[in-house]
C-alpha cells in the first residue's frame, strides 16, 4: 500500500498538527480529536465526555447556538462528532476555499466555549442526551445488554465498566460548575490532535492553524494513561428482560489493549468465526443447522484494554441454552482442530481489502491519522495492523483462541422476552 504523505508539527501550546495534502478533489477535511472519553470520568460524574460532544455544537463566545452547523452547511460542508471510551472526535469536510471557516469555528469552541455556556444550554443538552440514552439503550431491542455487559465484563473500578452515554442519575445531578471544570481540565490544545487532509498548501495551512490556535492556553499535566488489561477468573452471567420476540446470547472475554502483539491475530480470529457465510459460526449456526437467526463476532481494542464478543440471536423455537452450548462446542472444536491455512488466507485477504477501502477518501485518511495519533501515540501507528496481517500464522490464531476464549471464562449476557426469566 502506498505510504501516506504526512507532515507533523507541534505548536508551542502543545497542539499536535498533522497535514495530509491530497489534491484529488477540491475539498479539505478537518479532524479534531481530544484525548478524553468516558474512561477519564470520575465516579458519580459519568456521561460528561459525551455531553460535551453535544455542548460543543451549541455555540461559543463568538458563535451563536446554531452557528457551527449553520455556517458549515451553508458553506457546502458536512460535520459531526462522536465519543468513545478514550477520545472525543469532531470532524467537518468543506470546499477547499473554506478552510479558514473550519479553523475559526474549531478554535473558538476550544478556547472560548465557556463564554457561551449557560444553564439553559446545559439543561437542554442534558435532556437531549438522556433522550438519546432512552432511544439507543433502553427502547431499542437488545440494546439494554450493552450496559449490562460492560459492567459485568470489567471490575466496577475499571474505566470501561460504564458506557460513554453515562447514567441518568449522574446527568441529572451534573451542575454547571461540574461541567465547566471538566471542560477546563480536558479540552485544551495540548490534549488534542488536529489533522487536515485535502487540497491545500501545507505551509499556508500550518500558518493558518498557528494563527487561529497558537494563542490558546495549554492545560498542562496530561499524561498518556497506562493500559489496564483485565483477566477474568470466574464466569459471569446476567439475564436481561426486553421487549423482544427472539432471545439473544452474548459471550464476551476481556482481551489486551490497542497495539498489543495479539491485536491483529484477535481481529483475524473474529473474522474466522464470523465475517462471511463460510466463517465457522455463521456456517454452523445458520446454514448447517438453523440455530441462529444471525450471529456476529468482533474484537475491539481500546487504549486501556479490549474485548472479544460473540452475539447470536436464536432462531424461532431454539432454546438459548442450546444455542450457547453449540457456540461453546464450536470454539472447543476449533481449538482442537486449529485454524486452517486456507481459512486464514481468505480472511486475511478480506481484512486487507476492508482496510484499503476504509482509506479511500481524504476524510477517512485524515480521521485515521488523528485517531491513531491520540490513541496509539503515532499518526501512522494504525498501519501496523495492516502491515502485520501477512505475519499471522494459523499457530498464532490458535494460541490467541486458547489464551483468551478457551482458558478464560466468559461473561454471558442473555436477553430474553419480557417475563421469560420468571417463567
């Protein structure tokens, strides 16, 4: 794969600037990633990082409440943001001649958000976030299991034991002083990476970044958190009642953090188990036998730890215990027989194709650079998973299968139709 053109610079206030010039289209993409997510939150103050994902779109000292969205869209651009356990990410893509607009807007909410934050905005966005929690986690079928799984998979004191959405109780009790203090602590230039990709002159772009961001005060005292891997010692089981017709089972295991030597092997193992109709679980559960309506598998790698998750929705008339037992049997069979070289090669080819497609536009490349810089400590660090695909062997996949899924007890979360657990 062709190496990405990249220039790196650090402003005097600590803001990391990544420049990826690409003249394939007359657009520019700005990606601003803050190194703060729900893992940085304190007990009793959950949901703050996600709350600020919303508040940063509500205006600042020099921008009206609807100004950010209105100005970007009127200029022909698109924009959004998202929050995870480890970072908060804002992004916009505009015509190349609108770079100045994007820099002004992002710098103003980094340096002057609190001048436009009041109780009314906090109350409004608190209600928006709580409604989002209801829609995405409480009313959506099977979604209640996400919070239950996080709390069961990790110890209560682990930063990943609660989801970025937070709790109703913590959001309700959050005061204006609480959220101001959270912003002042984390949303600073020396805790952020700004990546620009697209049709621009790098020297001119860097000069404009420095002009808009260079005078913003650093926060100071930011350190990269050390990994906090967890190893399960006993099986955890939880049952969730929901308004669903078909039961669903999730088996999950804690795994290592982003950048660990087993990262790529775990990603490929997830594909061997469930990525195509020829994968182990899909073929056995939905083709050879009709035990599951659908099945999925994924290896997620966070900055502090990871998790490997298998989820299957039972086919009509199939008991959840039978489905779970079959999944466990298939894992044991794979551990006994080993991953075949042919299967590994198919999944490796799929992974390579997916990776290349994920970088097919300037916005996705700038995003990858910013996220990698924040989470891996190197803008091109995300290439390591692609570069190590060809190094993986059946023996390595067999080893991670045994280490994390066979020799470690799972957390099992069952979602059953309302009233079924008491039947």
